[in-house]
C-alpha cells in the first residue's frame, strides 16, 4: 500500500513541524549530494531553520559556488552599465570639444581674424554684434563717468562747507585779537606808569662811591695837563706808596 499524498500547508503542531523539518532536510541534503556525484554538477544548498540555524552543502564549497553565481548573474549587467556610461561621457566630451572650438572661432572673428571663409550674411551678423557690443561699452562708460562726476560734486560741496567753517573761525579769532589789542593800547595810553624811580634815585650817577682802598705798588696818576705826580698817603684816595706783598 502506497504512501498517501501530504497536504502542503504549515504544520501547526510544533513537535511534528520540527520532526518533519529534520527528515526532509536530511533527504534534501542527500539528494543534493547524489546530484553532484551522479551528474558531476556543482551544487550548493543553504537552509535556515525557523530558529535561524544554518544548514549548508556545497560540492565545491559554498563560498566558491556563491562567487561563481555572482560573476554569472551580476557582472554582465555591470559591464553593460559601465559601457553605457562610458559612451555617454564620450558623447559629452565631444559636445564640449565642439563648443570650445566654436567659441574660439567666434573670438577670432570678433578680433578680425580668419574672416575669409565667412559669407556676406555672416559678416553682417558679426558687424551687428560688434556695433551692439560697442554701444553697450559706451553706455557703461558714460554711466561710470556720470557716477564719478557726482562723487566729485559731493566732495566739492563738502570741501566748500569746511572752507566756510574755517573762515568763520578765523573771523571770530581775528575779532578777539583786535579786541585784545584795543584793550592793550587803551591801558598803555591812559593808565599810570608802573616803572617809576624813587626820588632819591632820580639821578643814579650822582651817588658818592665813598673812599677807595688801593693795594699794591705805587701808581702815578696823571694830573691835569699831563703832569705825573704821586699822591701822598694822606690824600683823598688813601693810596699807600711802596706796598709790598
């Protein structure tokens, strides 16, 4: 009598579920081993239980088989993405290069160089561009000059105000100086003199110097009319003749 068909649904009984997991896990591992031996296939099997326990089988090693799986599944996609990205960058570089060459050519045309290949229409467009640029440059120059003139006017007004203030100060100081000079002249003319002599010193040359003592060898004082006579010791000058130190 054959085995009946088992209904595929979760086993509610915890013990029966654990027993069934152990039996079928061992059978699955056995079938993987038989497949690798009989067919010379590289087989890898990984099983995690409900409790998180790991069970694995690898005929050539689980890690090696997983690396081979990654090379087969992900590398072609990466290569394709890298190739597409490289093509995009190459196209972008070509666009930038063409734009750079166009800008260089336009600059040479604006400087008046390489005008031979240009047609009449292109020359007219170039002329319009130059006239527009010249008009903008003149407008900007006029604006800058007006701003500078306005700044100079402000500085002129400021300096004028400073000049007026200094002028008022000088006038005020001049008025004060004139008033001081007037007071000085008035006091010198009308006021009494502060430098007066004592009555006894009205003639300072009339004072008597008193007796004079002369010490030394006798001197001859010339008298009137060139006569040379020594004065006596009892004279007016108290001169002592023949004094020896």
